[in-house]
């Protein structure tokens, strides 16, 4: 039978394009990996690698193995991570993946709160978008993934359509309102709220891929396709562009709490209300690990505090 470590080696070769790159990534010697590849080829009676001057390439048989190995290695990595944590080997560290705006608003207070009550607990943070965070969780590379979904009026499913696996559990941290950001000189800047329908013909500034998808869906439900003139993941830059009169944008409340640009902008709620739901996702097994539940509870408390401050 092919061993898990041999599948890991083959996957690493596919990712790095060389045996030396795979050896460096996995901590093996080049001869050791070459020997394991030769073992696989003898076992299967067919080549899995083709060597050329440009590097190493997988044969069709090798590609088939790598495609099948991905889900297997991810599941094994997650299980081993959970077993390690339950056994107490990592009981003192909680690994969190989070997208930038929530990381700056929710994590500092939540981490400090947990550390105050559990001094022996430490944290590791990886900045990832929702898709990347779930991938880390499923490969056993983080313990909690903080993700978001957009809820667009008139659309049955969230924009990002992130589907959780049966062994994953999600806790809602907060539901934040999506605001329309307008230049202060805009004709509707002093309105109490605004309907997306009346913004047809405006020049839009779009954010991350999920945010752009939400913008396009909201406008198409209103009957038009948005004219997107700028795209940036930097919400400070987005606010600056709006404040300079170069376009309008949809911006979540948490983003506005995380970073405000020096340019003045007008912020109006949409009608009907559009929201973004932020959730903490972990696995059912990880809930038994010391440190996971207190961290999620602290995240809920930090989110509640943020909501109170936003609406004060």
C-alpha cells in the first residue's frame, strides 16, 4: 500500500515542481524522496514522474494520485491536529485564522480577555479570507476560522456560499449592516437611507472578491450592472477614493470601526437592509479542547461590545 508520507511527497513535488523544493518543504533529503517515488512506481508498475531540464512533471498516473491525495491528507491532518489538541499536546495554544477587518476589531480584546483569565494560554494568528480560513481548518492548520457571509435582500443564499462540513460547527459573532459610502458633496449625502436602485449610473469602488460579488448581486437585483471603476482590498484607499469624489462603495460597519480615512465621507444605510454575518467556525471535536470554548466566548463578548459601541 502507498504510505501517507509518500502521498505528501508527491503532493509537494506537484506544488514545488522539483524534488529539491519538495525535500526542503517537508524536511527530507532529495535521495529519500527519490527513493520513495521509485517505490511507488515499482508498486504501481507505471511512472508517476517525468524528469526534464525544466524540472519534474507528474504523469497522468501521478496527477491522479495527487488529486485523490488532497482530501485524504486534509482529513488526516485535521484528525491528527484534533487528537494532538485533545491529548493536551497543544492545550496551551489556540490557532486562529481571520480576515483583516475582524482581526483588528475583534481579536485584540478577545485574546487579552482570555489571557487575563488563562495566563498559560497563547494564540497564533493567520490572516486569511473566509475560503482560505476554512481550508486551514480542514487541513488541521488552525483551530478556529473566522469567516463572513453576505446576506443580500432578494437573494436566497449568502453571496460567498460557504458550505460547512457535517463535523464543523459555527457560532455567529455579529451581524453588521452594510453602508453606502458617498462623497460628502453627493446629491444624496444627507439622506437618512438610500435605495440601491437610485444609484444606477454611479461609478463604484469594489473591494475583495466576496465584497465585489455582493456589490454586483445587490445592483443586479436592483435592475442594473454596476460600473466598477476601481478595485481595492484596502478599505482606507476605498474611503479615500470615495472622499475624493471618485466613486461610491459598499462598506461593512466593522471595516469602518477598524479604519477611518482622513477624507470625510457620508455613510447611509441601504434599503432594504443588507448585512454581513461574521461567524467563528471550528469542529465538534475541537470544542472539547481546553481553550477553544473560552476563546469563542471571548470573541462573542468582543463582538457584542463592538455592536454596542457602534450603535451608542
